[in-house]
C-alpha cells in the first residue's frame, strides 16, 4: 500500500477566524510547511489505514453479527493493513462498539455473546497509529431510520467543532459551537420527541505521541474555558448527542485499561503483576488495551495481577460510560492537525 510513502493528505480547511485569515495565503508559512511536511507522513498513513478498515468493515456491521467477532475482525484487518510492528505501528486502542445508552469504552470481553440488533445504535470508535502518531476517529451505525436525526446531530456538531477550531482559538468557543448545532436537533423515537443533548461531561482532547489524552480537553458544551489551541497540535474533535440526561457515569464490566502515562517506577510484590506489567510494557506501552488483547497474547489468569496494577495506580481502568437506561447516544469524531496554514482533518473520508 502506497509504496512511495505518499499518503493522501486529509481535508484541508482554511481557518475561519478573522485573526487567522492571513495564514491561508502567507508564502512564509507555506514554505515553513514544505520543510516539515515529512513529519506528517506517519499520521497520514495511520489515517489512510483507518479509512480503508472502516470501508471494509461497514458491510460486516449488520443485525445478527456477534460484536466479539466483529471487533476481532476489525482489529485483525487493522493489524494487517498497518503492517503491525511492535510499538512502531499498530492499533492505538481497543475497538469501542458501545450500544444505545452506553456512550463509550465498551468492547466485549471473552464470553460476551452480545449480538447487534436492528434497533441498536452502535458507536464504532477505533484507533490506528504509526510511530505513536494516533488517529482517533469514530462514527455511529444504525439501521432503523427513526434514529437518523440523532446521528445527523452528532455528525454536524462534530463538523461545527472542526470548523470552529484553529490556532489561538479558545477551546470554550469550540464547545459552544458544538452545543449550538447539537441542540438544534430533535428526534422522534417510538412516537416520543426528544431534544438531542450534548453530553456535558464528555469531551474531545489533544493527542500526543503514544498519548491519546495529552492534557487539553475540548468541551462539547459552552462553558468559557479560556485555554487556547496552538499551532502544530493534534486534536480529537468528538461529540456525543443523547436522548437521555446528557450526563454519563461509569457502569458495567470493565474492558479498557491504559498505563498511566506519567507513572514512575512502582515496586510490585505480586509476581503475577510484575509479569503482566512486563507484557503490557512490551506490547502496548502507554497505549490503551483490553482483556481480549491479553487473551490474544496467550495470557491467562491475569485478572488478579491486573487488579493489583490498577490498585497500585500503574494501570488505569476505563469502565463503560453510560447515560440513562433506555436512552440513545450517537458519536462522531475526527482527528485534526492545526497546520501553520490550515486545519487538516486527517481522518476525513467519503463516509463521514
């Protein structure tokens, strides 16, 4: 795939802010970009794999499919296309396939036989990386057309957030733009009309090398955070539209885990925990993983060691995040790069 290492450039959007208009035509900035353009080869490769994987998997995401099998196939195809190579290239985090009122961080553990139904609303959130440069992008799948306005609300809110983003833009302004679009939508489900709400305690985030959440959070409601976006930063702009409370909490069995990016040496007394940390350091580093990934490596009887690593603060568990039971949540997400001359929507495809 792409033997000459010329990977497709993402969608290039001119900055919308008056104070950034000069960037679009600045010869000096264009020259500066030419000098650093090779820095973006890895992330564009990861983005192209993401597009091809989701295109391949779309036709497999149908009522009756077992979510466990679907996730395994998606991840195997990702590994193959990206030419998985230790920590140099591979999967950035487990495939989320959260259903209905579950907003995020659900992937099936071994023994979970959940099957996709016609009336489900499924968020597919998966990541690829090359040399730690992560593409984090998500979309929502549904079959019953009554959910279409809910999906459209999140998709258009995400696009509004991407348009609003820019160098020196306050992240609070991005949240306000997202909420305004999201909450202009209504959806009628089984005869009852709901205003679509932005989930106020979920956010987008900056992304760093091998670090999915790099310190800045991009809200999806208005709130006045004055932190500014900066040139050269990568952001995941993601939105969650809900027919429920618009507020999530943790619930259900945990599947997602990640090593604390900033953790130093922690003395471990449990041999199982020591062994497991060695496996995690070797195969995932500071990238997120799930129980299925450990099973695949042939690890067994690891739950006690994993709990110990969580108790010691070395590993952080990320349980599923849920809104009110009976509600429905849609999500769309793109990874963007704030280039000197424009925003590049790295993960943009023909699909979303």
